[in-house]
């Protein structure tokens, strides 16, 4: 089969005027394409795809369900789908009979089902590698013939306003019994992407309010060793350990509060600092979820500029 390029098509008048319509046929086609009768070309079908890393920990599911419910309540007319980016977690869930799509499969299904406007909401915390990979996948789908208009909602910490809201929410949820001379140590994920600097920026914001609040990263810096040294210098005796991740999954249970000698709890205990772990993910708090939902609202609001009237 010969595939003609755009230039070739433009050069062939017969492609655009293959036959002459009589008046009645012309009127019929005018009505059909103007009012979308008998064709779905003018119909708008909006969808939402929520994208998370994924987790197999049952308690983490309640965090995802919290987001799911808030999104469905905010956008009752728009179908909501989920995708997990982690292939390992999807495979393990599938072994237990739970089928969760990858981003690629979820987008392909929605394209096939005729969605025209799609808001993909990143449930990541910062715009690191995971987020940028998601954007690249979305862009590839946008370029497809018969593709849909897609917008991607930003991760949790994506603006100065987000920074203020996240810092306030984190402080709000510190257990009330914690005393000022005790430390609060949040564990972010982190990675090699430049956006890792956001964790240090967050720590700066938190310490403006309370100098004994720290943010470290399990996969990068600031490290627990960095934080440990400051706690020792300040002669801090107790530290509250709290995940700064959407769900209290594997990292929270093992690397933060686990009994392995490399866990943050074990590292601090070994130098005489008592640890109190609070195993709740950010997605379990409504004021955090509101930030993701607001980003989704922005993504959906940008639909209107390319909406076609039916
Ligand atoms: Co990880």
C-alpha cells in the first residue's frame, strides 16, 4: 500500500474533490458534520487517568481509594481510570488476581474507546524521572492519528503555592504529643533527577516554622547520615519518623521503620535517639489530596480551549 505524505495529498485536487454533490447530498453532509448527527466526530468524551507508582501493601490501597473518591466526587460526570507505573508491582498484583494497567495500556484502551479529552493526573510527589517519563508517554499518544487531546496534571510539589500548602499540611499532621525539642524526620523518595533539590527546598520552608523538622531521601540526599549528625549536634533524644510519600508502602515499612540495621529507625536507635514511626502516606490526608485534585482541575480547565461545539 502506498502511503502519501501530506504534501503529496495537498498536490492532488482529486483527493479533496472526488465527486460532485447534488444539493440534497450537500445539505445532508452540512447538517451531519455541523451538528454531529450520525457520527461521533463532534462528540466530546472526557476521561481522567490517575497515575501512581503503585503499591502492594494493603494499607496503601486505602490511600489510593481516598484519592479515587475525592476525584470522583469532584468530577462526577467524568470516568476515572487508574494506571501504575511499576511493572514489578503490577506483575505481583496480577499473580493475586488484581489487574492494574500500565500507563500505555490504559491510554490505548481509552483511545480505543473513543475518549476525546483526557486529563492524566500524576500522583507523584515531585516532577522527577517518573513524572517526565509519564509526559513522554502521553506526548507519544497525542501524536497518534485519531488521538485525543491530553493534558497532564502536575505532581504534588510543583509551585511555590504547593510548597506552602504541603509544608503547612505536613506540620498540621505531626502528632500532637511531639515536643519542640524532639525532631520530626520526613522520608522522601528522591533520585538522581535535578528535581531532587525540591526536598531540600521543602526542608528550608519547614525549618522557617520549626528548626527541628527535617526532610531526607531514601534514594538520594539529604541522607539520614546528614540528618543524624545534626540531631546529635543538637543533642536531640527523640525523632518522629514519617514517610513523605503518597503511600506508606515498602520504603516506609522497611527502610524507614523496619528492623534492618540500615533502616532509619535502626541508624538513629544505634546512636541513642529514640524513634517514633508514624506510618501514614500523604495521600491519606485530605488537605494533601486537595493539592493533587487542584492540579487535576487545572488540567481539565485547559480542555475548554480546544473543545468543539456539538
Ligand atoms: Co523506591
